[in-house]
C-alpha cells in the first residue's frame, strides 16, 4: 500500500463549489471498476483556515497509474491548482507506521 498527502491553501472560488468538485471526484473513483476498493481518498480541511489535506492510499503502482490515466483525475488536478490560485500544491509520499483496527 502506498500513501500520499496533498496539501494546499484554498484561495480561489467558493468553498461550496470546491466541495462539490471534490464530491464528483470521489464519486468518479467509486464508479470506476478498476479503482473501486483499490484506492482510498479522503479530504480534510483545517476548521480555522483554508488549508486542505487530501489523503490517498493506493493498493499498488498499477492503481496509481490507472488513476493518473483517467480524464477525471486530470481535470481534478487542474481544478486543485486553480483553487490554490498560484499557491503551492504539495504531494508528499507518506509512510504508515500503525493504526487502530
């Protein structure tokens, strides 16, 4: 399992429109038979600021490549850059140490 954290500050547009875009992206993942159940994607937001954190976990490299090949992924990536409005969008590979059951 590979894990990634995407971080940025929301700077452009409305949060309502952005949250709808996030929902469409997650629905697209869940509707894709090659990705469903092999990719976990969560979006979190700092309650007090416009900082967002996306946590993605993929079963293997093939799932990551499949996701990256999808038009909905390319659109979502571009939209993420737009809402960050020139700010930095950071993708960091992260390692799972432990978790609850």
